C-alpha cells in the first residue's frame, strides 16, 4: 500500500512540475474549403493549384497560423464537372461555411454562381473568365479577359501590328476570351486594327486545320486564341500543319511548365501570353509587392516548385481570405468576410496592389498585366512588357 501511495505521490509531483504549456490543447485548425479540378479535363490546373496551396498552408502555419490557429486546406474534387461542382457548392451552403475558393474551371464556377451570389457563402472563383455580379458574394481570381486583352493588344499595337485573327473554343472559356478580344479591338484607340478572321471549334475536336487554313488566307499578323489545356495543343498542331508563321497568343491559364514540355514538338516560333507579375522573379521594384513576392518565391522554392498559372492565380485570393480572418477573427461570418473584401484596398499581393472598391469583384485590372513569351531554350517565361502592356 505504501509503495502504491509513493508512486501516486511521485506522479502527482511530476505533473505539478510540468509547465502549463504541456497541458495546453493545440487549437483546432481553421479549415478553408477549396474546390479544385483534381481529375478530368481541367486536372492539369487543379493538381498544380493543389501543390501551390499546400505550400501556402505550410508557409502560413510556420508563421504561426491565423490568430494562433493553424490552417487546414480542405480540398474537394469537382472532377472538372459543372454538375459535381454544383453538388459540392450546395454542400457548402448546407454546412453554412462562410467562404470557399474554387473552382479553376469556368463552367464549374458558372454552375453555382447564381445560388450563392446574393446570400453566400463567399466564393473566390479561380477561373479569371468568370464575371460575377458587382457587389455579390462571388469574387474572381485574376484580371478579366478584357483587362488581360487590353494589355495584350496594347503590346502588339505599339509594336505596329494591325491585323488580328481569333480562334476560340465554343465553351465558357472560349466565349469569355472571344468577347474580350472583340470588346478591346472595338475600342477607339484600336480603330486602326482589323479582325481578318474569327473562327471557332469544339473543345473535343481533334483538328483545327480547316479553321487555321481560313485564318491564314486572311493574312493576319497575330493569332489570338481562347482556350486552355488540350484544345490549345490542337490549335498549335494546326498552326504547324498549315504553316501559319505569326505570333500565337495563348490564354495565361496555359502557363504551366508541364504543358510547355508537352507542346515542345509543336511550339510556334513566338508563343505569347497576357501574364501576371509574379510569373517571373526580379521584375518588380522594391516595395510591398516585392515583399509579397519574396515570400511567395521563397515558399515555392522550398517545395521545389516554379511559379505558374496555377500558383500565381490562386495565391493572392487565399492570402486575402486569410487576411479577412486575421482582421475579423476566425469565427467571421460570410457577411463579414464579404464586406471586408468589398472595402479592401491597398492590399499588397504578388500580382499588384488590390482595390475592390470599383465593384469589379477582382481587385486588379489591366495595369497588373504584363506580356510574357515562352523561351523554349531557357525553358522560362520571359517578360516582354511593362505593367499595362507597353513593350519594354
């Protein structure tokens, strides 16, 4: 009996001597829901975005999380399907999550936009072609198709090019970029520019040779395309087969190193993109944007990643959502997060200073856009313009 009492006494003494921190419970993680296309046609984007988001999670938690709580990114796979995306979004509504990010697939975002636009939850759609209503609970990552095109057309106009052809897919992404091209080319400053052909194809088509042959007959100086992933390869193959020797513009969603390697054998002489400022390191002057970029580049290098369309598009939206929680507290409601973002201005992201007060639901515009070229020798994206599109 004495032996048992002595053991209990020693255990009690040991517990009393332990620091209070030993008894402190680890705070529950702050869960951030993200809808990604991990499988299906848009998986090339979803998987790359997932790698970047996991890198961001690690960086934030190494810095102490948000108000003392670690973050946990909860990924849901929409399978590149609008129907599945709608089911996932309805699940978020049912669970009353205050905010989520995704999808990177324009049609997926479009499937649930109407059901959350007025009442929430807050969504940061990761597909730039999506245009949510002003003041709604839906925000969009990146600049609009019109803003991307504004910088792009300025770049070619100031290079003296006047004849443009357009080739886009018949889906939501293609329609958004076609409308962007037509809108910008129709502006007064571009009255001397001509559209010599405007062709379309289905994303599942295996050839665009007929469309490109018609485009070539119009004698363009630039080919503007509007699609991402496999259909872009279909275009480049058609350009090669027909022998169209002009600069080819691809949507910035194609700025993935894996995709550039896949298209190496059909690469045109000049493949150009409207791009974001964080795609290339060392192109930003000292200041808050450079500071944000340093953390971004350091985190990616630590994970053996390079900045690409996926990481560059999704990084700032996540940091904006986390800044809302940091400011409002980790129990912030959808209404509070919405109001915070709508009034946010001067926020330094990796792509520029964000200002959401114009109702555009994006925070950045054409002045955040530069024009890049893919260099197959250096295997790198090279900056060709100043912010806004003027050639260097």
